[in-house]
C-alpha cells in the first residue's frame, strides 16, 4: 500500500466485538492456525513482525497478571492481550483465567476489534504446541497422555486430533469433575479413553504428552521425564512447573518459544544449557527437528505474543468475511 492509499483510509465507524460463542462458530482449523503462526514467525525474521517479551506481575496472593504485545505489516494488525489467572476463581464460579485482546490497525493505530481473550489464549496455546509438534513429534503418534483436564486440555485434544492418527487417550487429573468431562469429550470423538490413577500410568508408553496443569503457589512437581518412552514428544504449557527439574535432561531435544523473551525472565523455564533453540530457529531450519525415532523431544513455553496476533488476526478477518460479531459504534 503506497502513501496515497494510506492517506485515503477512513476511520472505521465500528469496532467489532467477537464473543467466545461467535469465535467458536468461525471454525478455524488447526492447519490454518499453524500456517498463520508460522507465517508470522518467518515474518519476524524478515523484520516485518515485532514481538515484545510478555510483561508479568505476580502479587503475593497467587494471582498471575500478564500482558502481551505483537504487531505485523502483513497482516496489518497490532494485538494487545491482557490476562489474569486467579486459582480462587474456581470457587467463585468463574474461569481461572480471564483475558481480552484488542486488535488495532498496525499502520494508523485505529482500534478494530475487541476479542474474547480466553478463546484466543486456548487456540493460540494449542496452536503453538501444534507448530512444535509438527516438527518434533513422530507423525504416526497414536497414543496421547493428558495431564490436566481443563480448557487447555480440550483445545489441545482438538488440535492434536487434526495432526495425528490418534487412537488412545490417557487422562490424569487431580479433580474428578474435569477429568470425567474430558474423558467424555474424548470418547465422543471416538477415542479409546483411559482415566489413569497416576501421572506415571498416563505418560508411560505414550507417544504424546500434554501437561496443562494450572499453576498455583501450592503446585509441586510430580511428573518425571524419565517415565517417557523413547520417541515421545511432550508439550509443557504449564511453564514446566509440574515436572521435576532434575529429570528434564532426559529429553534429547528441548525447544522453547522465544530465546529473547526467556533471556529477560528472572527464573528460566529449564536449564538454558539443555535448550536447543526456540520456535523461530525450528521453523526457519536453524536447528534440527526430530532426528531419529528414538529421540525424546519437548516444547516448553511461556506463550508467544505473535501467536495471539496470528489467532486474533485470523479470527477478525474471517469474522469480517462472514459478517459475524457485534458492531459497536465508535
């Protein structure tokens, strides 16, 4: 777009609000989300996408507050997400995590949309895991173990069901209500589903391991990477907080989401000496992906802001095309 075209852009008359129900009905596929995230990762390497390290506030009462910022020239959007996790919310009848994404035009800064951040977070997190799994997991993986049975477990099940020829789902959760609901969903999708009495029972022999344990001050590590069989892939959405740190060297290859972001964090996710690289290195071919059928591989991540941007942009563009969402006059 040249300067003349930019000068003729009119201020939008409306903001588009996209609720969770509207977003779910857009039916974005995992393939589309993976392609969107990878496109922004490559764009970042070409200085067309910018991603700031997440800002985090952790009050002493156990709340986790976070904000992310990412922008791109193509697609021409800027996304800001604010999120708060409070473990006490479950006692209040609320989701433990609540978030909101605001989408702007990345050229002029005009606001374009307000998007349910819980949906974006769920789809983005599973999307980042899917990008890593595309490169690090065995393509014929058929057995998946889920440690944790909340929103992220459901979004990962849907995403991985599109990527792999899954047959068996193993489930371990510390609460029976979420566990039983997750097992019911997996069974309805046609999978043989096993509710396991221990985390070790779930992960031993599994091709894929997905840990989505809610982080809290009371959480102590209970998953041992030595339980994983040769060739397994694990994605750790819980900052590796549920895993024994001294077992992480069992993995032959560990990839994190963003080396630059990680360098600015006070507490590393894992020992930096055993990290092979980040998603940008992986997608651009700067580091090796899976090299043999026996390698144990892992993706450990905090969350990448350009993932929020990719998902929010895809949702906004599809909603505009389908004339979905609630218009708010500006």
